[in-house]
C-alpha cells in the first residue's frame, strides 16, 4: 500500500510492539501552554524523507479509516474512496453523535445493594417477580430452580447488567422464600457460613473474590451444611472471570431484550387506563424501537426505555424522544466508565485505545493502550516511573467490560490481505462518543492524549497513522480550536512528511464528520506563506475536493498563479517549487478522476490559454490522471480516463472534445511531449491484453490527428515502440492501431 521507505523491524502492520522485549517508552506529555515543540522538531529536513504519493495515501486513508467515518463521508458525493459508499449504520448523522444527544436519562441503573446485610423489602421482591423474564423457553431457568432446591447453594455466573441479580432473587422466589436477606459482598469466602441467620432465602450479589482468596468447594460444603440445618437457600452471583476453585457454576443466559421490554411496558401500563393493545403494538414496531433493540443495549437500559415508552403511550412524553434515547443511554454509559472510581487507569486507557482503533487488530489496540496508560500515569504522578504490567487482564474480560467483541477479518497491508483477530465496540457509535467525552469532559487527560497521538502520528504503520488522524478528526469535530492548536497545526507544520499527511487526513475526516470551517482553514493555508501548511492544504483539497470542486479548483488555481508565477514564499527553493508543482498536479488529477471529474475536466480545458502556470498545471494533471491505472493490475481493464473517453464517445458526449483537446495540447507541448508519448505507450501495452482498451484507444487516436505532424508523431511511436517485456519487436496491437492512425 505505502510507497514510503521500509521501516525498521517491528513496525510492520500487526507487529507486536515498537519496542520488542520491553514496555513501550513513554514520551513526556506536552503541557498546554508550555511551548511544546513540534512532534518532529528533531527530525531531519524533508530531503531525507520521501512523501507517500497522493494516490496511495488516499488508498491507505480509505483502507484504514473506521467504517463509521467512511459511511459519514458518503454524505458527500464519492466519499473517501471516490465512489459511492453505504451510509452511517442506523441512519444516524455522525455529527450528531459527536456533538451529543442533549437528552437526560433518569433512573438508568438498578438500585445497588449496600455492603451490609439486610432484608430486601417485600414490595421490591413483588415488583421484581412481576417484571421478571426467565429467558429462552423457561426450561433452563426451571432447571436452575431444581438445582438450587437440591444443592441448597448455587453460584450463578454472568456478565454485569444481564439480569443476574434479578435471576438470583427469582430462583429463591420460586422455592417459596418469602423473605430474602442480601449479604455483604465484601465478606471473605471463609466467613460466609457465619452470615446465615435462619432466613429462608439469602442472596450475595457480586461476591468480591481475589486470587489470594478464591471461593473453593470446601466453602460450599460448609455453606450447604448450615443451609440444610436452617432449611434455607443461597444464591451467589459472580463475574465469569471470578476466582473459583473446584466450584460448580451455573451460567446465566439473559433473556431477549424485546421480551424484557414488552414485560416492563405491560407492567407499567397495567395500572393505568392507557392505550389499547393495538396502539401498544404499533408503538413497539416504531423504527426507533427496532433500532434501539438492534443495538444490544443492557437490560437496565431496556427497562429505562420501557419507562419512556409507557410515558409516550400515556401521552406524557413526545414521540421524538425515542430517537434520542439510545444515544443518551450510550453517553450515560461512557460517563459512567470514566467516572467509576473502581475502574483502573489501565482499563480507562484501554477504552480510549479501543475507541481510536475500533475495528483494528486487538493486539495493536492492547499494545498502544499500554503506551497511553504509561502517559496517563505520568500525568497523575510525574514523580513515579510509569509501570505497565506485561501480563495483565485477559482479552475477554477487558472486551466484556467495554461492551466490545472480537472477530476475525482480513486486514489490508502493503503485502496484501492478512487474517487478523480484531476488536470493536458492539455499538458503532461508542468510539465517537467516548473520544468526545475524554477530550471535552476530562481536559486533565489532554497532555497524555496529545503525546500519545504524536507517537501514533510518527508510527511506521499506515494503519496506526490513519487512526491518529481519525482520532484527531473526532477531537476537531467536538472542539475545533483546541484540536487545531494542540494537535493538527503542529502536525501540519512538522518537518516530517508523514506527520503532515496525518494532519491532511485529520482535516479531511473532520470535515466529513461535520467539523466547521475546514475549507476556510485550507484556503488560508493555501494563501499563507508557510510552505508546509500549503503542502498540507494542497493534499487535503484532493480528498475534500470531490464534495466541493469549485472551492478546491479555485484554491489550487490560486496557488499555481500566485506562488509559481511570482515565486512568493518559496525563498528561492527550487526543490520546494518543483515539489509543490507535483503536489498540485497530483491533487488536480485525483479530482479529475473523482465523481466531480466532469466539472474538473471542463475547467482544465479553460486553463490551456495564455497563462503558462495554469497551462502547465492542466497538462501535468491530465497526464498524471491518464497514467493512473484503475487498480494494481494495469492490464485488467482500460485506464480510467481511456474508459471515460470510450463511454463519452459512444454517447457522443462533449467530454470527448475536452479529453482530445488536452491530449493534443500535451503531445504538442515540448515540455510534455515525452511524458504524453510514455502514457500512450503504456496504454498500447494495456490494449495488447484488453480488447476493451484496444477499442477505446482505436476510437481516441484518430481524434488526436489534426495535422500531418500529429500523424507522423503517433505513427513513429507505434512503429518503434518496444514490447512490454523490453523486446525490440512492437506488440501486435501496435500494428492494428497504426492502421487506424495512418491507413496509407
């Protein structure tokens, strides 16, 4: 994919670490206002590094950007890839996700148990019994009831917020326990038997277990003995990763969200003279209800959603509130993650890393999570060296807590597709909401986050650099001034091409996400005197331009006139001048092959007048676009511009005249004749493998012959061109095309 020089070992896609054999180094996080240098202030000048060409840079951006951003770009014609893409999943506008729902969610969580023993109020047990849904066909739950009846004590394992506490209470309810005592979760396993006081039912939710003090089978034997004496029962709920030794576990499978929603809604409406069954059924079929259920929300969120549905059914809330509830519930979850004092700093760093690398290989996410964790530790206590555990949490536990999942998929690399185990949030909006929250809601994390992004932007892997850009784009969409000042502008003025390219990609993605004033930023950079910012703006217009062709062409045309005719701002740097000319040509060529190509082609035809700068730009750009194949196999199909000409000729469209006019001008211009003949030579080799390409070329070549000089030039090319493998004999197709150009 990338055209950059090879990186040192360990920097290939999917490699385990930038620092094999140890924890990643943690650079000092720049503090706001401390005059932190550019991320590449000590890097060599540009001459020591070759920039990635614009074509492969766009391909990498499209290949490695999060899917939700590719979908967001589809709101603009062509999107990131220059082709039509699917929209954002669920029909959401990504900008709304980043800016927030502005909706309050009340009573989202279930009441938490205190850490001391006490009887659960009877009305709470009665209410729980009315709302309970056993899951499946009920047979599995009935089996758990019989198991508890026989064994007296049952260890119920399940994820948080899946209804395992409710299930524990209902197991006791089914056995006739009219009173239930909740036990302190912070007790030790050895002390459990001493807490049983003769109550018929006992429940211990979320037993706090440590590896040094696991729950053992001997503890269950002691408990069972006491329970038999008291004719009582006990249910203990634990996490799937709880410390257990030789303990039989019952696995809790939560019910379907729709069944829970219907049960809660029915219970809420039973006490009111509300709408009829048909109205309730219609409400449940609302598109916002279906979308909510499809997103896999937790059961506590389903219960809160049922309360909103009941209020709507009773005329106490507006129907449009349904559209915002799902996002608001997600926002509440994200705030809960960062505000939870029991969650470790490592877990929070992982959440941020997963947001930046959503749908990327899990190993990469975990590796770079450790880098961020070390930086956050330095922010919390600069006097202590950061410590990163080599063997920390299991992947399954981390992902479950983050409401994320692993899956297998091919990852695009410069060596072709490679199978990878990836990780993603189950809700595709979670990454955007989380990045917005950490940037705008927790500014103390900014120094570490900025230092982390600087490191990502200088990474040797295209995927990592693209995710640095996509993360910065979300930050810019949420808070443009801060993101520009702390991150993007420093990248844009870096000596390193790769960091400037990350700035280009960040602004491009930020624009597609709805960040304001991006076009104004690019316009000011083009008109300004900073050569690096101008380079970044020229590159960005190639990516944003298909959605705004008039603005992009005006800016690029202005650069060609102002800086190349007058030499302003270049300081006599002929190397920089040549580089900007090439960048301008590549950007216009990309626009020419975009969905806005018709408008660009017509504009380029007007550049062939008396202005040397615009004429040169038009011909360079045109030949660059002509030389670009549709894919890596240039023989698979005609080049895009050749195919375009053939289609236009068949339809007798005016673009044939524009394409032929640019070709004729390039062939006759002494500065571009050699390059133009080289492109025609490559097209002829392609035609030797593709009948479609041969037919298109046979239609084009006669239109390039207006004078005898034109005819002799093309005939000489076809008579003397070598074979594609370097042989001296022209390919057979050259003879057939020669007959078209020079029948005599």
